């Protein structure tokens, strides 16, 4: 047994007050994202945990990369036939979470995922390096495979097949737009009295802002 009860630190770098936040969460996310980026220390500021309800009834979380965000929501790309793709097809309610330890901040986004248009998925796929394109084609994501060598052998065959040819996006691969319903911002504070501000979307598409107890 290993006792981790003494793993403690005091959070004192910033504060989150109602007097200095915007009326919508996307603008606050934008500010936080670039502030964290400017601080450095978080190598991939766009790394996030994507949680879904699996077909087996269990929730599952995995780290992915946010590729775009707008007033509509947050976009990431994946294999639609993967475990997460099948989970989203059955239940589009997902959760995205960001933890930026450098700034002692966390953002939790509850939202509804929907596939992006073919044009959006095509444009992003076209922007990827050829190796990443072929990787998306060769990998039947989440399926059982016999070995690493099996995957690498198939990739070499695919590289030969696509030599000097255009690599088009496979139909089973593309983007998801997560439209936020609730966005919670967490700022670490001293004595564990952290700041938590929750934005909840209303029927008129405005945002209700509430403070939560830490």
C-alpha cells in the first residue's frame, strides 16, 4: 500500500470573480486558453478528456485534442466506427474536460455531440500530414488486432498503394461538434476554497451564471 495523503499543494495563482467574467462561456474559455498558452508549462493546451457512455453501460474517458472552438461549440475528430464513435451514436451526451495545472485551472463542458459536415471533415483531413491520413485509414480503431507488426505491415502496403496518389478522407472518419449545455470553470484558491462558476444555457440561448461551493 502507498499512502498519498500528503500529496498536497496550495493554489494561489489567480481568482475567478463574477465581476470580471463575460456573459457567455466561450469568451471566457478563449481568454483562459490563451492565458494558459502564454504561461507555458502545458505542452498541449488543447489536450482534453472526452467522456462518453459506453455500449456496456460504463462511462469511459480518454484524452484527445481539441481542434477548433467557435460560438457553436467544440470540435474534435475521430473514427466514427471506434468505441467512442459508437458510444456517441447511441448517446450523444458527452463531457469534455481540460486541466491546466500551470494556471491551476479546470474547465468541464457538458454538451451534445453531432457530426460535422462532410466539408468541415474533408477540410481538416486535407490539412493533416500524409502519415496521419494513412494512419486514419489503416487503423480500425478499437478493434482487436493480432500484433503491432500486423498494423505496421498494413501501413507499408497502404503507403505503396497511395504512392503519388491523393489521399481522400474515409467516410468512417470525421469530426464531432459538441454544443455546450453547461460549462463550469474552476480556479484553484487557497485553503481549498476554490472558485467555481457555472454557465447553463437557457431556452432563449442566453447563459445563466451561478457560483458553486468548492
